[in-house]
């Protein structure tokens, strides 16, 4: 009986596993939605003398449209593109994802 309880507890706990920031299904989706903007921004900077004043300058030449999600923040002073989202699988933690312009990877943290 004790062995059955231990197995049942282990199975219940495994269903509550957490993901690292940005690795949960929502984070993966948000990063995928934001990646074309990051790529378009890099291309824009290679072809223009000045950085864009806003992400709207990327449309339509470099990008058909901006994604509805995530809401992206451009910070040319720090050369970054970022967004936040709520990681609902981890007690509704807010995750911040940041990418340096010209680098095609995201760094996410709580």
C-alpha cells in the first residue's frame, strides 16, 4: 500500500513540472512570433544609416506586419528588443525575454 501511495505521489508531482523561463509552450510561441521582427531589425540596420524610430518603420519593406503577440519593446540605447509574458504553468510568473539586435537568440528570466 505504501508503495502505491509513493507511486501515486510521484506521478502527481511530475504533472506539476516547471519550465525554465522562456522554455514553456507560451514562451516558445512568443519567441517564435518575435524572431521575424528581430531578423527584420537586423536587416534594416545593415541597410540604413540610422536605427528605426519605432518598429513600425519595418513594415512593410522588412516585415509584412508586426505580431499581435508579444508586445515588443525596442531599446536602441541598449541595442535590444524585449517582451514580457506570464508563464502560467509556473504560478503565473512574469518572464522577461531580451535579445540583442544582430543576435538571433533570446535570453529569458523571471
